[in-house]
C-alpha cells in the first residue's frame, strides 16, 4: 500500500514556546479518508500546516514518497491542497476567478489550461456563475465552497481541510459533506463535527495536547465516552 | 459601507461600463491634467463638469451616488476657506464683504478656482470608480506595467479594507455596547488599545493569507496576466473623450 | 487632510512628486533589508488596517473628535521602508477609488504622510535606543506627534506656495490645531504599541514576523 502522508515523531513549537505538536506519528494511505479530532487547541490546525511545511517542525514527514524538506515542499504543496478554516484568509484575490486561478498560475500553467481547471473547479462547487464576484460578496457557505475550489483547481492528490463545516447552517453543511463525499482525493479533515467524521471518514485520529490520543475506526472513537471525556470532547 | 454597496454600480451592461479600464484610466488622467492646468474658473469648468455627468447619465447610474463620493473634497476645501479672511488684499484688489469679514477679491477668486477644480476632478474620479470594478482597475494597472508587488499590495489592501472595517465596526459596537462614554486621555488610550488589537488581528490575517498563498505555490513572483486587445468601442470612447477634453481646453486658451 | 486635485500649483505638485518619487525609489531598494518580500501580503493587509483604524475615533474635547492616522504606528511595527510602501498604497487607493486626495496631489500627500515618517524615523530609533519598554512608548508617542505636526506644516507650506492660503495665518493655525490632534494621535499610538508589545513582543521593530516562511 502506498502512503499519501507519513509523519514520524513530528513536533512543532511556536515562537512563543507553545509546544503545539509533541511527537505525532501517523500514516495515511492513498485514497484514505481520515478525520482529525480534538478539542480547541489540540493541535489539529498546526498539524495540517506542518504537513506542507508551512511551520517549522522537528521529526520526519513523507508526502507521497518524498521526504519533506526545503527542496520538496513546492511539490508537497501541489500534492496536498490545504483549505483553511477561515475562507477569508484563503480568498484574497480581486475576483473569485482569480482566487481559483491562483494555484494553477503559480504552477506555471498556460492560461488556457488554467481556464479549464478554474471552470471545472468552480462548477464542482456550483459557483461558476459567481466567478466575477469578489469573495466579500459571497455568503459564508459560498465562501467555504469557494475556498475548496481554490485547491480543487490544483488537482491535488490529497486535500487537507481545516473544519470544512464550521460556521455553516444545516443545509450548507449537508451540501459541503455531499461535495466532499464525491471527491476522489485522499482526505484529511480536521473537525469538531462528529456527523461529518462518521459520514465521510472510516478512520479517525484524535489529538490531545499535541499528541495522538487515539487512532482507529471513527465509529469506535466517537462512541467511546471515556475517551471523549479525556479528550475534552464529551 | 460594504464592498457590495461600494461596487454596486461597477458592473453594468451600458457602453460606458464595457469600456476597457485602461481606456477609462487614461481618459481620467488626461481629464485631470487638463482641468488642473486651467487658469481661472468659469464656463470651461462647467463644461468639464458636464463630461462626467454625461457619462453617469449614459451609464444609467444614479447621479446621487457619484456626487456623494465626489463630496469627499469638501472638508479640505472648507478648511482652506477658513483662511480667506486672512489673505492680505493685493494692490488694487476689491474687498468683498463676507459675513462679518471683508475678504480679498483676488483671494476669493483663487479659492473659487481651486475648489471648483477639486470638485470637478473629484466628480470625474467618482464617475470612474463608481463605474469600474476594482479588479478591472488592477488589471489595467498591471497591463500599464505597474510593479507587480505594488499591484498585489493594492489588491490585498482593497480586498481586506472592507473586512477590516467591519471588524473595526464590531469592536466599536462592542465598546459602546458596554455603556462606554470615555473622554480625553482615557478615551484615547482605549482607542489606542483597539487600534493595537485591530493590528494584531490584521497581522495574524496577513500571516494566514501568506500561508494560504504559499500552500498554493506562491513564491513572491507575480502571476502572469494575459493581455487583452482593445476593442473598436474602446478606441471610439478614447477618441471621443480625448477630443472632448482637449476641445474644451483649447477653447479656454 | 488629503489635498485634492486643483489646490496645488504645477511646480509644487511636480516638486512633491519628485521628492516622493525619490523617497519611493530609495525605500523600494532598502525594503529588503528589513522585510522579506514574500511577506507582501502583510503590507496589503496593513494598508487595509490603516484605512480601518481611521474609523476608531475618540472624543477629544468640546465635541471634536480625533482619529488614528496610523502612519507612524505602521512605521514602528513594520519598519520605515515597508511602512512607506503601505502609505503609498493607501493614498493611491484613496485617490483613485474614494476621491479622497487628488491624483495630481498624490506626490504631495505622500510627502506629507509618508516621507515625513521616513525622515523622522531616525529620531524615533535614537529615542528608543535604551531598549526599555518606557523608552519605546515615549519614543512612539513623540514620533507620532511629530509626524502629525510636520504633515500639517508641510501641507500649509504647500498651499501657501500654491497661492491658496496666506502663510502667516495658515502656518500657526494648522500647526496649532495639529499639535492638539497630534497629542491624541500620540496617546493612541503609544497605547497601540504597548498592546502589541504585550501580545506579540516579536512584532515591534523586528520587522519580520517570527516564524519562517517558504
Ligand atoms: N501562531 C501561534 N503562536 C503561538 N501559539 C499558537 C499559534 N497558533 C496556535 N498556537 C497554539 O498551539 C496550540 C495548537 O493550536 P491549533 O490551532 O493547532 O489547535 P486546533 O486543534 O486547530 O484548535 P481549534 O479547534 O481551536 O482550531 C494551541 O495551544 C494554540 O494556542
Ligand atoms: Mg484549528
């Protein structure tokens, strides 16, 4: 079996001394869908950022077979599309079209090639008609979908999603879950949404204080009252 | 004001709306240069004022919106007007009574000249900005060869301007909701704390935007911009507006 | 106080463009010294911040209110050269989109609000040399006050050179009023720096943010 992502002894310390990750080891197979659970401050977001070398870390990370370092991180970032929790951070261009085209253009693709990808990505999230709008004009649910489109256009093999359903109303949440369920990519989803984890991810990894506290079938983890209590998730 | 309100009339089907932003920007600059190089006010100024108003009418944009935006120059003009009574009369000057003061006729004429120039130019800027989405303006700047770093910064500034204003408004509301009625030094310190807090949020946002860009392969180089040729209609607009602006200027000589 | 189009005579407007342009070219060359250009997003959001901060006003006295101008604060936290770029963007945006400040007066406005911060920065740097918190806050306050008053004086002189206002009245009046407004600005800036220092000590005057980039 091929690993999409493998981390061994991964640690990350913020400049102010906060040890956000403390010896995290986990492997994710290609095509697998994994939920990342944990209380506020458990280290979920930090883990996603370190997986594409956006924060300095100690330990070893392998992304689709290549050890992650300065020279390989561009490739790693192409392979793993990162979607931030707050869509306002991700949508920074004058128009939605430009936002979705940003990744392909940075990859040096021809404009025609870029255009095809942008259209495909925006249609996938049902925002093609809003392509000329500024992100500021979108509803929150639309922004979350738009943020997803900005990495769909990069044809990433794996997607790392930070709380894709947070802040969504029930209907937008269902739409997002359906959208994610239809994606062929490897998924790693940091979330507080147990229903999302149960619906999409056969496997869950629970973090607590920057360490892996549990790793196993989602159904088992989210029904283990003692464990959830310890994780501060009950 | 939200970005939505701000750009409410920026996209439209009218001929003016469809003119390439490069052309509009060129016409705007030419207009401003011609107006500011006039000496004296008078009927030429009225003719110049008519041009942006004509464009506004042709684009079917409410005039009120354009005029409101142009009024941004009024506070400055009013401030300059405060000094009118203190202008020493020139030799042979007429003295004009103005309320409790007498002011120099030459000084008043100069003030009327600069204020009307400011208003007419602001009217044209407002017409341009009301009828042009900022993304088109950025494209135009890029194609005119503005430094990519400058255009990127400008684009981010505009994008987050409205977001941060909302954040500031929320902070102000939260302050006032707690029955805040500070004065003087204490008020300034509270305001300073809010400015600091807003900056911290801004900075964090800047870091996350940077990460979001880097995660998609950003290396500091600007992304490429395909160049679109001007259409026949653009050339027609450019020729007509430039001719109109130049004719008025020549007539004023 | 953004000077609109029409108020400045051609020589004044052109002269100001020349000075600001020279300062801009200088700043563009030096910016890399204390700013990683891949941090460009920070400049953009800081420009947006300078806009937004102007909304936060506070009552001064007798019904008037002051508001944060932000240029000095931006220089303190980003360093003088990046802050100059931020002010250039702010003023360009205001001139082009908000009709606030003229297109032909862009040079003069940048001179008053950007170049002034750049030129006075060494004073700030010298005053905060003791590296204590008190020295930093005092230097910030004085720097903010000086930039506001100097901007007002320059503005008065530019208008006088353009034959719009008499210097004998405008100079004392503008300087006097802005000495008061500047006091508010000084307190705001010092308080903002103090908060920033408490929350993110690394931010103030180590111009580059702490964690590494791409
Ligand atoms: N920029 C930063 N500087 C210092 N500490 C940070 C920073 N970002 C996060 N932390 C700290 O690192 C730890 C892990 O944070 P992280 O954001 O990864 O948590 P999380 O699991 O994503 O939480 P949430 O569910 O709230 O999003 C927390 O203790 C947090 O305070
Ligand atoms: Mg998080």
